[in-house]
């Protein structure tokens, strides 16, 4: 339902949403950092490697960088309605290939919380709804970021469900997402070889 609204949305509205999303991230900085700290404490108890802890950690600079990324995405030219190819047939028929939204994009990723805002921003810029499914290590951070982005969408008059987060982080939820061919138009795995292999083996999207 959110995708059906976004596909008809004007460029100015989507751009405004991205700018407001950037503002909400900075306004909700403390909430996001508090959630991230809880993720870090939980991860440390599991013996997570320091390199992974560094990827998981958010700082004021990293959150501000996420906000800046949204502003830069908003500044990009509207990707929709562009004529990619055009031809005139001998009988006079004109054929054009025009860029349009894909629909619902599902993204499965691992421990980097900044992926939430990056993916949501890129999807929204092109008029798509997104369903995000991150790893359990970053669930509190991902949820805090998602709530901030959803608040921005509602404030500008777009459906908050244009950005959704799967809160169930067990393996079964990821496998279920890979098979939602009636609802998901594109599935993107972002992670290591094991994740890619599971998507190749189980996805029907």
C-alpha cells in the first residue's frame, strides 16, 4: 500500500521527505546513540570481534554522516520519468523506455546500522518502498533509526510504512522474506558470502 502511494509521489515531496529524515536523525541523536550503546553492550557479552564492534558502533559523527548522506541523496536529479531509450518503427509507432519505481525493495544486511538510512534514502529517492531486515546485533539501533525516518515520512504526508524494519531477527524471518514473491519486487542481500549463498539457495523473489 505504501509503494502504491510512493509511485505517484512528486519529486518535491520525496525530496522534502529526505531532508526531513536527515533533520530527524540529528534531532533523535541521543535516542539513537542510547539504543546503539545497548547493542554494543549485548554484543560485547557474546564475544564479538573488535572489528565487528567497530562496524556496529555509532558516534555523533557517524549519525551526522548518515544525515548528510540523506541530504546528498535529496540533491540528486529525479531518477523517475527519464527516457532511457526511444525508437520510431517503420510504421510510425514510437516506443520509449522510461524509468519508473521498482515497487517494494527488500534488503537483508548485517551489522552496520547506517545501512538503514542509506537504503531507505536511496529507495525513497526512486519512489520505492523498502523492507529492511538487519542482524540481531544491531536491532535496537536499527529500530531507533527506522522510527526516526518513519516520523519524518509521516510529517511530510507520506506513509510511514514506506520504510519498514523486520524486528524478528531469526534466520527463519530472513528465509521467509526471500520467498515473498507476491509482495517483494526486488531482493538485495548486503553482507558476507554466507548471506549471499543463502539468498541464492532460498530466494524466489
